[in-house]
C-alpha cells in the first residue's frame, strides 16, 4: 500500500498517506487506538472496499485463493456442521465436499478440531468457534491471512493459547499474516513487525521490528526481553495516542 487515503461519506478521513510494505512470510500487527483505521486498512487489502486515492499492489498479481480473512466474530453458519462451515470457501469455488475432503480434514486437524467436525456451532465454546473460523480461512492455503482482532472476545487464558496455536498454524502453512489488535502484549508475542497507528486521520506513526532470540513460548512471556519489547511498543502507542 502506498500513500493510501480513504475518505468515507461526510468527509470522514479514515486513512491518510497510509504506507505498508509486506514481505512473504511476515507477521505484521497493526496496533493503535480505536478509530485509527486498522480495520479499514484490512478491508482495503481484502478488496472489500476501495481506496479514495493511492495504490495497492500485489507482487505477481492477486490470484484466487491467495487471501483468507478472519473477523472479530466467527460468523459461522449456525445451521451447518463444523466441516461444512470449513468447506464454504471451497464450495463457493464449485468444489464438492468429496473432492476436497482431505483439505477440510487437514484444516480441522491444524486447529485441533478433527473430533468435532460433525458438531454444530451452538455446541462449541467461543474459542472453538474461532478455531473453526481460522480453519475456514486456512483451508485454501492462502498466501496471506488477514485477522481483525480475532481473539478480543476471549478470556485471557484462551487468548494466550490461541496466540501459541496461531504461530504454529502459520508455521505449518507458511503464510503471511496481517493482524489487527489493541493489545501491546499480543502484538509483541506474535509479530515480526508492529505498525503503530494514530487516529484522526489514520496514519502510521512508528514501525517496530520484533527480533526475538529463540522460540516464542510461555517462558518468553515472562522474560526480560518480552518486558523490554512490550515497554517499547507501549511507549510508541502512547505517543500515537497523544
């Protein structure tokens, strides 16, 4: 994205001069206060809305199946079983369940729900519903997954577990992730890069590189390294808010 502006009706400026370069394999968090345009930027990348000015460019061109989206709410079909919810993006491309059974089962195994493929959403916990949503986004093995505060409604223990599982899933399929969050600690734990945004109008204030020695485990959360990185990100967020 280069020098992107987005103005909504009523001259509401959501983004101004927004720049974001994404390399294959990146995990980027968009961190900022409410109203800074994080979700707008994500919708622009997804092609759900169009920019007012500026440009968006995909290296090699955007192809069908290159993009998966996970929203803040799981948005599952309540009348459909878990396996049929995961099948949806493939079904929309004209693929029968039988033809893509293996891909569906692999996606469910990736999120640890292979034993719940015949369950209905009402039979699942909030964390399990979000896992179904993630499996649905990953079933096409996209190059890029966009995630709009997917864990915001979860309790802290479930959220931390989902953070760990997300990193493992991302490693498994080798995708790039752009992740919207309000949480400094979540952004530090997950990201290679943190893009700190300010509001009115939405714009990038700082970009932080998160270089970590060793794996990101439960021990990392209590390390001096994590504390220092979180303090740096928190200071950048405070600057963005003031």
